C-alpha cells in the first residue's frame, strides 16, 4: 500500500454532453477539469500514458440498446488505456507498475484492481497493449480463427484492411497458410501498404470503383472467408464472391455507424443457399478465454517482425476527440493511439 504522492489538483476528462445525430460534432463533447480521483480500497490510481479510440465507441454515444451500455451524459467516457500506477490501495499491484484498463478518455483514472491487467513495458512498447497485442489483436485472432473457422488454403478477403483489426487479420491469415489474402482500403497509400509491407496478395481502393467488380478482379476464384469491418457494399460484394461453404465473420460496419436511416441490407442473401454460406457476428468480449493462447502465438511474431503493425499517434488528451473523429473518417493507418 502507498501514500498519495504529490499530484495535480485536477484531471482532465472528456464528457459526452449530448447524443450525436449522424456524424458526431465537437458541440456534443466537452473536456472537463475534474478533481483528482482518490482510489478506494481495492483500487489503483493510474496516470494514463496512452488512450485508445475505436469505432465501436460511436455506438456507445447512442442511447439505443446494444451489447454494451451507452455512455452517460455529463460523465467521463470510457475506453481502453494503459498507464503507470501512481497510488495503490490493492494487494499485488505497486506504484510504478503498468496496467491496461478501461478508464480512458482522461488523464488519471481510479480503477478496480480486479479490472486492471498488469503489462510489461520491457516485453513490448506500452502502446501495443492497446493494439496489436491488445483488444484489436484479439479481435482479429478470434474472428478469423474461431468465428470464421479459417483453415489453411483458404482465400480471405478483409475490408477496412489497413486498420488495427483488418491489418492483423490479413497477416494472421498469411502466416497461417492462406492461399490468397485480399484487402480493401480507402487510399492508394493504404493499398500499397497492404501489399508491400503486410504481404497481402492483392488490395484495392474501394473509392475507385464498385467493390464487387474490384473484388472479382482480385479474387477470380472467389473467397472462402470474408472478415467484415465495413458492411454495406463490401458485405454484398463478399456474398457475391463467396465459395461453397464460405464463412463471413461480422466484426463491424463502420460504413453505416453514422447513418440516420437504416441502411439497406445486402440484396443477394439468397446466394447463401447456393453456397451453403454462413454469416456470424461476434464480439471480442466473448473470447477473452483465447487471450493467453493469442499472446503465446502472436507475441513472438510481433517481436520477430513477422507480423508488422502501424500506429497513428495523436498527442495530448485535448486531441482525443479529434483522434476519434479521425477513426470514423478513416484517417488512421493501423491503430489510432492518443499519447498523453
């Protein structure tokens, strides 16, 4: 146990003021100065060093019923964060330790020790515990191997392939023996990154023509697995290209997150009868039992450089909102990280 050291009197934190309609706007948020939190018994006080902003957070800004509770208005928002423990009121965690937790969108957080995962900054850079070795990495691993039942020799198509999850899906498929890996992204620079650095066999810029036509050209023999981060025309195109017994894992649908009207569904769902195809949605939270296996298998690939990753780093807690909006716009290559 430790005594409280000299700390600032306040901690800045982001609050949701109103629920966005369509695209979030700065007026929906405020950066607030709050009294420095005091950890209770069983808690630790963490000085956050890196914050995560992720597409799923858009859903939490709505009051609609979903798989996770919405953000409360006029309260600090939440998200993945990693930082240094400065005060401990819990056994087993000492000041100076580093932990991964969910008290993001703020400078300091009082966190229940049971919900804090100790991480080693000597084993990997702290920011990777929010990305390639964190929730996005596990999402890729669980979605590809468990939900999509990937097997050696599959042809795999990944949308949003230059993002934190998509880039790892494609590389995992390649490392595990995919016959062909195809990715879509929103710029020529990202397309080049997928092929030249991440080892995708083919990639295309979805802004340069109909997705169905570009996918047909990139995968003339069809696809066995589609990992969906985008929805919309990408999902329809993947159904059209699906081979016999093909599998589709629905991870996200960023193309429709800011729609004010329901998006039209794929018009070709009947093709699943012909292909005996399967579509299944999943949440990473259902697969935390895979975390030890994931770290054991993927950690060495990250350390050896066989599995590459990119981070887009925005500095300053005051720029957290802009970083989040950048994720929705597709500004990031790899994981979007806020460095405090």
